[in-house]
C-alpha cells in the first residue's frame, strides 16, 4: 500500500464539522441502550476478526518490518479480548449503584447513575497503533460516547487503512478517524472534547494538556518513563533474565512498559548477561535479522538509539551485544545490555524505547528501592522474588503505574486491572470497568421520600431545632 494514497489531511473547518456532527448526534440520543452499545462493540470485534491480516500487513509496512504474528499476538488478540470483556460485563457496569443513606435522610434513597460524557477524543501513538486506538475506543463506546481518533503520522499506511475500516463499520457521527501531521494533532487537541485521552511521550503530553486546558477538557495522559526491573538477591537470575529479555525484545523494545533498566544483585551481572544472550539466540535464531524481530520505526529513532550507545561508551560504559544482524538500511538493531552506567549518560536520563537495557548492580533491597525512589515515578515496575514479605514491602514502598511480579508487561493484558501512569508517567487510568467509568459521568442522585423529616430543619427556628442540634453536635 503506497503512502501516496493517504487521504488529504482534514482542515480545521473539516475537524469542526465532524466534531459538531458528533456533538449534535449525541444531543439527539444522549443515552444509548445496552443493546446499542453491545452492537457497536460487536462491530468492533468484526472489524478485528475480518481484517487482522490486512492490519498486520499495514503495520509491517510502516515499521519496515514487524512480524504478522507479533502484531496478532500483541495488538489484534488483546484488542479483541478487551472488546469481548466489555460486552460480557457491560450490563452490570451500566446498572445504577445503590448507596447508603444516613438515618437523618431516610427513608430517602441514594444512587449513582452512569451517564455518557458526549464526544471523546483519542490521540494514538505509533508503537502499537491498533491496540492503543481500539483500547480507548472500547471504553468510550461501552460508556455510550461518540469518538474521534487522531492516528499517528508515523504509521501512515495503517492510519489510512484504519480510517477506511472505521468508516466501513461505523457512521462518522459515531466514530471518526482523522489523519494528518503535527498541525492536525494540535488542532485536534484544541477541540472542546468532553474527555481527551492521549498516549505518547511526556514532552508532547505537556503540549496536549496545555491545549486541553483552554477548554477545561478533562484529560487522561498515558505517557511512559523509565520502568525498572528488580531481581531479588535470592531469585534465580536465569529465570529473571529470560523473562526480562522477552519483555524487552517485544516490538524491539518500542513498548511504553518495556523494562528500561534492570537492578541485579552485585556480582551477578555476568550471569544475567550470559542468560540474556542465550535467550535472545533461542527467541531469534537469526539475531536481529530474524523474521520475528521488529525493525526500529524510522531512521531518526534508529539514530537516537545508536546515539545513546555512543554517548554511554564515551562516558565509560560497556555494551554487550546479544545477537548479530544489525542493519542500518533495514533499521534492525540487535538487543544490547549496557553496564557501568551513570546518571550522566543519556541512556539513564531518557526513556530508551528500544532494545537497549542498562544493568545496575545493587548491594541491598534498601539500595534498590532508594535508587528507584529517587527517580520520576515510572509507568511500570517489575519485581522478581518469591518472598511474600519482601513483595509486600516493594509494593507498599514504591510507586508506579502498574506492576507485574515475576514477569514483565503482563499486567497490561488483564482486563480487570486499571492501566495508567502516575505523575510524569501519566494521569488517569482505563481498561475494563475502569475505562467505562473514565468515560462516564458518575452522577450522584438523591431520591426524596414522599414522607420525610426535612421540615424539622426549616425556619422558623426555635426550641425544637436547638434540641435537635444538641443531639447532632454532641
């Protein structure tokens, strides 16, 4: 599919037209029924099932190479499961929640009603362009909203395909996809959405939040950061290394929750390196040239990653290449471990977003916790240990967006768990019921009883209210 066929980017006026059309459609039908919402989720499931191969091919073309199997496993399958999960549980999510009423206000009743917000905006990154578009969309549709989706200009083939697919399965006044460059993204973020969800870098997140603030638009930011992995002193290093390197190599490390650095007990660095190299050779027999190993998205990011290595080596670090097959032409960068790192190196300052993994030795769990605690709060954290008391301590004494114990990345695949960052790694969370609630107004409602005692609290005040107040304020 040629990029020359990509649709012309919409103008600001065209964006306004789509937005106003969705807002008017919502005004005319502000509360879609359970059956209507399920029908929209079913249409999304059909889109995924009927177009999985075409989706994988488009993403492969955008990356220069990404395995169809990896796209099916990491994007199509979890998106499909999330949509099915929402359909199965939607009836319960939509039911009003009964709330306790104080004896002072009985026999009145209280409840929480879940109401759609209106028109939701979703800004999608390039690294998982299907999953990070469909995931928020599932939550928005389940909650009864309309949605506009801005795709990344860095994945133009998939963006064009997704725009066409959404147009085939949904009316534009319900779900619309828009494509274009930075100017379109800026105009998109400036629209007065009823909620805006952005997934991407922290730097761009600042800009999105500033634009949204002009309209007081509620914002959910899914950002990133340097997600640590910690291997406990007596945990088998070989087990940890294999699981960490698997999570790091997914999509060639271009994953927002990929392990960004690993803390290992002092003296066990070489064992970690040897096991990691063995695991890479098992997973990717032809090294970076393997059909199952992804390319770096573009030349700029390839050069950025090479720059991290060059900067670290110039400042005294050493790198251990875990495979052969590097190719600047095809943007294939083999996994590499980096030792001897310091805070002065770029690789320890920026989110890596690639197949480079620094190793930091530590002497005690206290030291490891202190090392993580001094840094910005990450989107994810991974801890490897069988000691329950230490696990509890790690969970209680560290703050991260989400955690997987004794493995990596798997918490994102749990539809019953909230997903989201904290502080510089993001704000707000979604997935499953959390996503439904994110895109709903949880409206508190009090139902007054026909017969009630409120008259006792109304003027004119006298001895009666004084007696009541003495009892209430005792």
